[in-house]
């Protein structure tokens, strides 16, 4: 895909050789259902040809009605009803099965595509999600796939149907009325093409009007949602001017839109219908001169209308197909790209890890900001089962160290090893399966408490589930709910308190039983009562495993084995709590004094 297309993937789509080649990969999702696809195409061709027989039969009926049996069929007008019935019933049956077959192809094929696309996205690296907006990825898996599904089930079939009808129609009228067909083919397509161009410009103005109207609605939403801000700054007058200006632009575009629409309607009435009636008038003259049968003129008029409709529909169908090809190109870019995780067919077996961790001269810069080093030669040596803390101001590199340990990013220099083995030698899914994290801001899924705890170990037994809840001090409040473990936690766990969410996260980690535990100051945002309950649960979780604690409140890390103080990407100090406090002008000592003064001020 071109750079411009990546920057604006929803821009006006065009069908090019490159885009067609890039989108051909989509047919591998159609291949398993090619029998249905071929059958649908055959029925499409038969149905289109059968439909094109209708005007010819109607014209011959008119000929017989005036005593001009052109083909000596020896059929009375009264007998034509069953011919029309056969055509209509046959057309209906063919259309029904064609619709079913194309629906099977599109629904099953696009379902397979959706699953592959989701699997591909969910196995990407953290960097992939940082470079793309969530709305963009959601659009790929919803809007883009929907456009492709519509193309396979409706648009492609309709496009081919119109092509067949156009080709068959031209052949029929050329054989039926050669003189009149030359007049029609010389004038009518030009008129229709002009109408299509007119229509495209009208749609462009209509979209411009809708976009401007959307901007106007955005102003309304912003001011209503931030009404207190508007009031506090006494800026009602400013918002009134802003809204009036936007509404004025909508009116301006609407008037321009109305003028073009008026011209279009005038064109339709005078030129399009004028051309149609001109052809009709020429046909009537040919009938009068005996050069054409009245039934043939009748058939010709119907065929002309069908051909005009087919030509006019190409613009819309082309635009829809172009959008679908653009959507296919964007989706296939992801499908054919690389991925971070390959373990997708079931839960990964945790790596056999004891928990000894070593950072040796680790350096790191984010890929998007390679000129700004985040870590500058970090050295850590954590023994199996030890509890260490990372302390420092925001931006000092604490969270980055944890992210590198979990292989969210590749280091720029140095090595990270676990149990003496470089982490790059571990399977990434197995490595992460041996770790667990309890974050400061717990995000729960919108399902039940049971589902959220089982996220730590989906294959856990009922006993293991209840034990994890008990050890995390969650069982009591869970049983207090009428639905117990089946209680719905709401979007991001909104129906639970902060302390309850933290204990669910701890239960999840206990159930996982990791070799390495990471705590991102899990009690810093809790009140005193909740903090005591959560801290008790954390003490149980920390027991007997290597633990890394990102500390914001120094009172929570007094008993850890070792503390590393980070400053601007380097380890400025390290030692025990008492050792670091003994350094009177040290960073840790100053942080402790600052927190002590704050606590005294708040008491």
C-alpha cells in the first residue's frame, strides 16, 4: 500500500493494477467454498439471460396482437401468460438459489477472514498497537470486512449481472432493430454518462454538506459535555459565535447543493427524457414507414431502459467495488505481515523458570524515538526468590525495565537473562506464561468475576478458583453478591470498588502461580481500609517467588531484599532500605523525606 493510503486509508478509492494484485489474496478465503461460488455464477448468467428474454417475448406478443406474427409461432395472445409465468418463476428460482450460494460464500469466507485477522492483530507486538489507533484496527475488522462481504454477496454479482445484461442487450437490439440501435448507441450512452458525472458531483457536495453538519454537531456535543467549563469561563458568547459560523457554512453549502440538484433535475427532464423520447419518435417513424414492427419498437424501448439503467449503475457499482478492493488491500497488509506471538492454538506451557534475573549493561530507546535513550547501561542481579524494588521519579525507566523483561520491546544493547539463559532464547508465550503482573490501575474484562479470575489460568478447577479467591481475600465479598462468581463486573470492572478490583487481579495472579511476579504499586490508589486487606493478599502472593515491585510509596518496600533507585535511565543508588536512608544527600533519602513531609501535612 502507498504511504498516502496508509495515512488516509478511507480516501477516495480507485481500482489499479497494483491494488487488484494486492487484493487477490482474499480469494484464498473463498477457495474452500468455490463450489458454491461457481454454482452462483452459473445461476447468475442463466438468470440474466432469462431476464433479457422478457422484453423480446413482450414485443412478440405485441406483434401478434396487431396481426404481425414475425416468427410464425402460432401462439395466441391469450397463451402468453404461461410464457411470462415460466420466465418469472424461473427467474425467481434462479435468483433465490444464487442469493443463497453467494451468501454462503461471503458469510463463511469472511468469517474465516475475520478469525484470521483477529488472530493476526492479537498476536502483534506492543509497538504495533502504539503505532495504530484502536479505532483504525476496529475499522479493519468490522467496516473493511463488511465492505468485502457486501462485495462478494451483492456488488460483484450485481456488477457481472449488469455487464451480462449490457452485452446481451446490445446484441439483441442490434439484431432486432439495427437502424434504431445505431441511433440509440450513438446518443443514449453519452446522455447517461453525463448524468453519471452530474450524479457524482452531487454526491460529492452531499458528502461535503454531511461532513460540515457533523462538525456542527461536534460543537454541540463538546459544549454540552463541557458545559461547566463554558460557564466557568463565561464563554457562552464565544460558543454562540462558533456555532453560528458553522451553521452558516452548512447553509452556504446547502444552497450550492440545491443549485446543482436543480440543474440535475432540469437535465434529467429535458435531456435524458428528451433523448429517450427522440429515440421513441424515430422508432415510431420507422413503424409508420413499415421498416419496423410495433412489437419490436415495444421491445426496443424496454431494452433501452434496461441498458440505460445498467450503464447508470456502473458508477455506483465501480465505487463500491473500489472501496472493497481498498478494504481488501488494507486487511491483507495485516494478514500478510509479521507477528510477535505464534502460540495461538491453546494455552502455552510456562517456561521452566526458577526466577534468577540478570540485566547486563542494558540500553534501550523506543523505536519511534531512537535518538532519546531511556535506559543507559542498566545492571541488575536478582537472585531466585528475592524481592527487589524499583524506585525513582516518573520517566526514570522503572516501567521500561519491566516491559523489557516481558519482551514487550527489543533492547538496544546489552543482555537480559533468566536462570543464565538469554530471554531471546525462550519462546515468548512460554516466557510470559511464567510471569504475572498486578498493575496499579487494574483493568477487568466486562464479563463475570469467574471469567476475570480464570483469565490467569483458563483450565483451573473449581477448587483452584475458590482457593485463589480465598487467598486474595476476595471470597468474602464475592459470596456477598447475589450471583457470587457469576456477578457481572461491568465495563473495565466499573461495578467493583478499587480494592475489589485489586483483589480480583491478585486472585488472577495467584491462580497463575508465576515464577516471577511484578507489582506496579498495587495499593497506592486505595484508602487505608482497602490497603490493609489488599496488602495482606499481596504478602501471600509474594511468598516464595522472585518479585519486582515498582514502588511509589517507600513505606511499602521496607522489607524487600534490595532497592534500585533510578534516575534518568541509570541506577543512581542501590541497597537496602536502611542503607539508602543512611545516605543523607541521596535520592532515596530525599524521596523519603518528601513523602514523610507530605504525610505530616495531610495528617
